[in-house]
C-alpha cells in the first residue's frame, strides 16, 4: 500500500475515534511520518484492521481494530526498539517496567455541545496574543512553572504551522498584565482543534481564569472545527485531566511514551 493510501486509512480511523488512535493531533503525526515504514491491513469487509509506522529502533504508531490487548508478539517486538508510543490497551505493567523512561499522557475530546458562556472574574479581560510576542509568551509560560517551558524559537514555529489559528492565541489580562494564556490550533483539513497551551499565573489561580479561557477557546474552535482534543501528563500534580473533564472534555485514553529499554 502506498504512503498516500496509509494517510487516507489513518485519517479514516482517526476520525472514528481520535483519542484512541493517536496520542496527538493527526496533522502532527503526519508531519512526523517521513523516514518511517508504514503498513496497513484491510479486512474482507474493506475496513482497516491494522496500522503501523515504525523504524528499526522505534515503534511510532500501532493501532488495531480488534485484539486491543497485550500480545506476546508485540512484547517481543518491544524488546528490539529504543522508543515506542503505545496506547494503554497494548501494555501491561511488566512490559512498561522494561523501559528506563515511562511517561503516561491522557488524551481527551470535546464535541462542542452545550458550551456555557466564558465569564471572566471582574477586573480581567481577554486580549489577542500573537507569535510576535514570543518573548513575552515564553517568559510567561516559564513563570507559570511549567515542567517543559516553551522556547522563543518554538513559539515562532507555532505561528508558521499549518494549524496556526490567529483567533486561538489568547491572553486573559489583569489590567495590562498577563494573568493567563491559551493557545489553540486548528487543522482545517479534518476540522480538528487542539488546545495546546493553557497556563494561569500562580498569583491568579483559583479564580476561574483557566475555565473561562478554555471555554472562550472552545467557543472559537466551534466556529472552525467539529471537535477539540487536549493532552497532558497523567501524573501532573495539578491534575489537568480532572480540570478538563470538569470543563466538558471526555475520555479515558492513556498513551505511554517508552524509551531506552534496559538490556540484559
């Protein structure tokens, strides 16, 4: 099957169940596929039954329609790679323990139904952010204490991505000072929005700024996309998964990034 056929098959499966199919937005995965071997299996009924993208030392994408459970064949395969991205369905504790680095991420989806109004507390207002403010954005994210702060170069690159959505870059200001930040991307090819950054300054937490900012970004996403996805660390001490679920996101999909397997 050609790479174009693989892309078409992946897009079809992804739209059936985005959070179960990939750990990140479709457009990001497609941008990473160069250099990976891809394969597709089709059932007798014409439905896609398996997808895979791999290199000699990495398993980047693995999806099956049936048999979504740890298998002896996959366990043997994981012993030969240095890096893997896998849905929790395919893993068990013993397999995960065989890797030196084990990071788990939730992935949730919002279908834009019954969105309440985004109400900021008194004294705060929304204001447009933009890539030209990369230095201010990078500084703000760092001051929010994020474990993986964004660089100025990365923020400039976000503004050049095919999913850049100008109306999805938004500050919540206290007077003229940033109190919270949200950045939303939109893939117009499939109508997917992705909430990439949502940060509230420590001085302003507990006032509902994060909820108001998320709701406003979802409202803007609904004008361009059929759904919005979000991902984050399961072990994050601030429990972002709980925050997003209270805001209407749903799902129980967990993805694992596994690296550097121990060798005997």
